[in-house]
């Protein structure tokens, strides 16, 4: 089976080489559609052996992606964005999956590097080169709708998924989003689509979550609730065809919205409903983690501890889980275990100033003054680079209790 790679790009000279390097030698051809770059993006693509085509941007990601599909020739198609890269260890699984005769699409697990919320998502980026498969939706463009139509027409096909992480994504880091103004672009595109498709629960989920992220909690809550109601109506009349991943997202983001509005009982309910969704366990880490945070902040420490421990059983490399477990154990007065949890978080992410800072607190509380001060020094050094105001605040706090660093 031949495998083609395609992508759309604009001004991605900083990220593109790393992305193309990750697929070079894995795919049989690389197709890059440039939508208006003013930097060296196109030249870099050509240097890596990609076929480069051009498309006049029309504020529609689906339209641009569908142009890319016209140029691929392989039996299967892999799609990445420039700020993503393929995990090398997943390649044998991909080759085995696309060798199945009756498989139409393979869902891939994507890890969101240093994401503030859910660390994993499931994306439909690997699919057969079928003439009826097309992207739709102007933002968060997907092939899922066209795949669903094919499945209704041709019963021989099936959808598969790979359980291990296949894609690493760095585009959701807060500073990156601010730099590229992605939030505003997404908002405008999805608002237009919602005006055309007011009963679409998917766009309600995505746009509602974006409203919450941008601070418009009431509007986000209203739209997410509408999306959940629409999905429930669809499930009632189309039993067995409900989208479990969309159900999870709606409940998950409703939990966040209600938490922002201080509706704690409602937030807890939605996190618990998200956890019940029939999806891959690693995709539920965000709900478990947020539920743990809510329980911890409301004094339910044993329940919070259980929630964080569940995240770590699911993903032993979940840095935020160790950090939050450390916070909970420290609140319970279990300083040795809290110290161990903070140290594990730091082992996994050595550039984690909050973990060093709270490790320092736990060490001081356990009577290990010198080790505690060393942890504080490291935290201050990291803060000095990323947040000088916080570095000064921490110094002043330590001075007030008699330590001058």
C-alpha cells in the first residue's frame, strides 16, 4: 500500500522542516499546498522533496485541504499540520493498519505538548484515497462527515484506531496561540459556519469551548448546552450512531464553563458524565484531572487523590497528574509522598517552576530546609526567565519568613 502525505501551510518556516523530517522515508510522496506564505515556507518544502502547489486563501480550511487531496496519488493519505510531527514508533502500526482491505479510515491519538487542559485528542488524519472523502467545515476541517456517508452507502468499510500516540502537537501552547492570533481566526470562521448550520452540535462544541477559553463564559455555556441538547436529540432518533467523542467534549467543556461560573455541582456532574463516555481512556485524562482539581479545591482530598491516581494509571508520564497529586498529598499532610510526586513531575519536565516551588514548600514543611531552599532557588531562576514578577514575589515571600535568596 502506498502512502501519501499532504498538508496546507502559511508562513511556517519555523516548524515545517521538523514536520517533514518526521514523515520523510515513511511516506511515498509529500504534497504541500501553500496558502500565501511570505517567508521561506515553500522553499523549505521543496528542499525536503515535497511537491509544492499554491492556493489563494479564502478563509476556509476545508477548501484548502481539499485542494491538497487533488494532488495525492497514493492508496492512503496522512495529513499533518506544520506544528505537528509523526512519532517514529507508530510507523509499524500504521503500515499494518493500512494493509487491511476493508479499513477506510484510521483515527490517530495526538498528544498536545504542554497543554493546559486535555493532553490527548483523537484525530481523523489517516484515511484511504477514496474519491468521496472530502474535508468539510471551514475550521477544524474534518473528513468524518464524508466518511460517515460512505459507510452508509458501502457497508464493507470499517473505521479503525491506533491506541498509542501517533502525533505530537505543539500548536496549543498559550504563547503560540497569542502570537498567531489563532483564536480570533477560529472564532470568525466558526461563527460563519454556525450561522449556516445552527443545529450542528460539533461546531457548538468547538465554538462554545473557544468562547470559554477567551473568557466569554456565559456565551460559551449557552452554546455548549445547546450543542449537548442537539446531540441528545440526534441520539434519540438515531440510536447507535451518537458520536461518543463529541459527547465527551461537550460534557468536558461544560464542566470547565460551569467551574468558571462557580457552578460547582454542575461542573462535577459534567466531568463525571464525560468520564462515562465510551472513548479511549487516555482521552479522558482532562476530565479526570479537572474533576480532581475541583475535588481538591473543595476539600474532598481523598476523592481528588483517587482521580489523580487514575490519570497516572492511564498515563504514567502525565506530568500534571504528578504535580496535582503532590498538591493534594501536601494538603493532606503527607509530605514524603508529596515530595516524591513533585520530584516525579520534575523528572518528566525539568523546566517546571511551579513544581520546584511547591517542592520547596513541601521540603520546608518536612524540616528539610537546605533542600527546600535549593528547590526555591531553581524555581526563582526559571521564573526570572518567564515571569520576573513572580520571581520577585517568591523572593519577597521567602524574605518575610527569614530566607534571603
